[in-house]
C-alpha cells in the first residue's frame, strides 16, 4: 500500500516515511493554478514552484532574472490549486546568497504571502548558515546540489557535474552538510548515477534526482518539458510523456481556419 495515498496532505514526515519504506517520491514543477490542479489530482507527492519559471514562463535564457515577488506570485496560484501535494518554492538568485538575514526574510515572505510548505535553495557548505537560519524559523528547507542553474555563469556550461573525483568528493561533503544543517530533502541535478546512488544511500533524508539516475529516492522534471511544451529541449534525462506543442499548434491552426471560413461559431455555439 502506498504511504502517500492514505494521507490528506503530504508533509516532510510523510516524505521521510516514503524514503524509509522504499516508496519513490514523485515531483514535478508547477507555476500556476490550472496546472497545479491537474498535477495534484494526478497524485503528485511534491510540486516545486521552480525558478525555471524564468525560462519556461518568461522566456529568459537563465533562471537569474526572476524576482522574489514573481516567485511569490507563481507560488500563490500553485498553492491554491494543490490540496494534497507538498508545495516547495525556489528562493530566487540574489535572495539568499551570502546573507543569512536576507535569506530568512525571503523565506518568510514566501511562506506568509504564498502559503507554501517549504523553500528550496542551491548550494552546499557556502549556504549552510542561511539554511540553519531559515530552519530556526520553522521553515522546511530542501537543498540542491550538482548542476545548480543559478551558478551557470560560474560553471559556464550545463553539462554533467561531479564527474571528476575532486568535485564528487565535494558534492558528498556538501550533501552531508545540508543534512546536518537540517534540510528535509536534497535535489541532485545532472550528476553520474553511481554518485547519486552513493549519496542517496549515505543520507537518511530523501534525495530527489533530475538527470541523476534511478537510484535516488524520487524524481523531478520540469513539467513543461515532460508534457512537450518546451520546443526543441530534449536532454538525455528527459522522458516526454506527451507532445502538447504539436497538439496545441494543430488546434490553433484549426481554430484560425474555422474563424477565417466563418465556420466558428456555428448555430449550436451561439445564443
């Protein structure tokens, strides 16, 4: 019997129980009320209001431009649409790095103004002070290691991280530090599957993978990528379950044709 089917609202405690029982955690991004409603009805365990909204919703090249106010706006809609799923919100670039007081202030704003259930931030030992400070306020924190998109200009590429021994050892130390600081879960993005397996097995908190192989405690994808709304983006780790781009394109073309031909609305579609 699935643990999460027996509860009205997924919590950090439930996610921990799922890790202990070996039940995989399902997680997708969501950025608005309508999508959150569908995903919640489907039974997703966790909805992530990702700063990837900067890319897929606003059209920016990176996640850096999105603001705290914009993240709160997206989170508000998702929270209204999710009655069961645990909703996590990304702290955007510039809202927590290097300043634990600002990190706490940003996290409090997200929780108070959106009604979300936790926050996520990128980085290892360098953000432990911010994590600790946020947790002292009673706010659950999810960590994020491996490919960290907010640091794209530092890395200079979106290729797989931690393939070398030195970076792999740093990632393992960072993962332990995030757990010790009190994170309830960690996302590992685009790292070797063997390394992700080692990290997941070494931690008692859930490890969610994206491009990190099958041995994590759960998986996350950007929903727009998973449903085929993102044109031309097909990395190896992405499984596209439906192609909505072509479906919507076809529907829009059919609508245009019907309007031009004065076939819409017909007699049944008017008052």
